[in-house]
């Protein structure tokens, strides 16, 4: 039962659901997710950590960036089944209409160099 609770808690936040939808479009770094959602870097990192711990996403170190992507090899059967359904989630939601284009056009080489760490 603990696994079910962890899985559904990870999905119980709007921003985490949006991050999953974004990563369903393409793999992204924290800066790109931050730019699209308008959240702080630390908030996005925390959301990604929760999604990673639940098995929904994986991180990949690429030079100075850490990319996140949908976990292609989810071991947990529940997580696998939910990830298979991901393309059908929120299809008529405002996010899909508003942000899909923004995600596709996001360019880390511009976004990440413009972020000032305070």
C-alpha cells in the first residue's frame, strides 16, 4: 500500500502533473521547466525529486545540465500503467493549449544563461 500512496501523492499536485505533461513532449532541464511554469528553481527541483522518487521520471547528467525525462523503464507496474496513460491526461486542459508550443520552443542555451542566481 505504501507504494500506491507514494505514487498518488506524486500525482496529487498540479505542477507535478504539468511537469509530467511537459516531459511527455520532450526532456527538459530545470531552467526550462522553471521558465515555462514561472516557478522558482528550488520549487521545480523539489517537484522533480518527488516525481523521480516515485519512479515517473529519471534524470540524466549532460555536461552542466541535468535533464529530466519520462522514465522509459519504470519497474513498478502501477507507474508503468500510469505513464502509458500520460498522453491522454489533460488533453483539453488550458496547459495543453497554452504551453505545448512554449515547451517545444524552449531553448536552454538562452533560458539558462539569462537566469541570475540570487
